[in-house]
C-alpha cells in the first residue's frame, strides 16, 4: 500500500472483503474509496461495468458524492456500521426483468 496513515481505520472495509470471501458478494466492484485501500481490503477486482458499488462514508479519497450511474442502475442491498455509525453502503447492479 502507498502512504502511511494512522490506525485504527474503522470503516468496516474488512467486512466487505469477508462478504466477497464468503461468496455473499460475487463479481467486480467500483468504489469511492482510494484504489489502494479498496483493492487491499475488498478481495475482489474492479470492473468497468461493476456488479457492486461500494460507497464508503468519509473515504480517504474524499469523494463523497454518490455517482449518478449508481442511483440510476443500482439498488442498495446492505449497510455496514461500525460502533453504531453507518460507514458503508453496498449497491448491487439492478438486472432488468426478462419478458
């Protein structure tokens, strides 16, 4: 990882990695968190058309706006909290119903 910052970094990032490790989340992701942090903790790979968007509150990237493509094409499926404070929202791609 690049750079140094203080620990503990309590955002629940390791919980996202555990969801990928256990198979509860499968596929690719994108996130507003810095690439080095997300790649280290999430145990998955980024994708150009990701299956999940991982929105981190107070990310190191300082990107706090939820991208329009997320609100248009994804639905929130999970919230992660640490010590009673919401730290992450996980959005999954909405697959249109087949006719």
